[in-house]
């Protein structure tokens, strides 16, 4: 059974994973792309590859202990305190592996989304990093997940929106969508999942 699990995990992460991004149960059926310019490796004071000590000095954060969200051995999860969040950000967190930051996640606030709609934000990144296909997937009744994914040798950048489809003729305004940015360090990301395969 252990061997079978390794085979299944290996197939998933080495064959399916390059076209599938998993974050918090959300799936990205996106293809890798050659970015027009190197992808950003930072958001605010968070920089991919920075040490845990540097991360804790860069922002006021609270650590969620091992076991939170299924963290693996050597993996730590930090959330920026509400009073320290940058303007326009509803939530920001970082995940480290082997003592280095490998994932940054930013959830934008409704106020930011009102001023910077999805169309403007995605066009901004497309101008910088090049055109990639928009991938869509259903998230249950009326909910839709839309994803852009860029990749270069050092970094993966994912821009995604969760929106609720409105019925034709509806007079009610559509709910404010959820917009999330995720930054991943390629090397640390792969090392983390290789460890999971080998367990």
C-alpha cells in the first residue's frame, strides 16, 4: 500500500502537477508560461527565500503551529496580524519550508477590488509577464474559479478570482468576488512535495 501511494503521488506531482496548482482545495488547470520578464519574488516586505527570522522581522506575524492546514515536518505557517496588513489587503500569509519562505498568499479586500477590478489587475500582469490562457472551473452551484498562471525558472505566480454568476435579468448587484495572489518559489515548492512523495 505504501508503494502504491508513492506511485500515485509521484504521478500526480510529476505529471499532473505542472498543469495543476492546488491551494486550499482550489484547482488551477493552467499551463506553464515563459514570462516576458522575471516574475516578482516579493509582496510588500515578504520575499521568497527569506529566512524565518527575516520574515518575523519584516512584519508582525502570528505563527500557526504544526498540524494547522496539514503542515508537514519542517513547514511553518505565518499570518500577518490584522493591524499590520497593507492597505487594500484583507489577509496575507507566508509558508516556510526548511527555514525559508516558499509561498506568499495575498487576499485583496472588497475596497481594493472596487477600485482595481479583476479586468484591470489581470491586464496589468499580462502586460508585464505576457499573455497566458484564462482557465475556468466550477466551484459548486453558480460559483466560478478563474485563474491566470505565470511561471519562470525561479517562481510561479498565480492570480485567481472566485466569483458568483448572476442570473440574466437579476436586479441585485453581484457579490464582491474574491481575488487572491499566490507566489511560489520553484525549488522550495518542489522540495516540499518531493518530501511528501518520499514519506
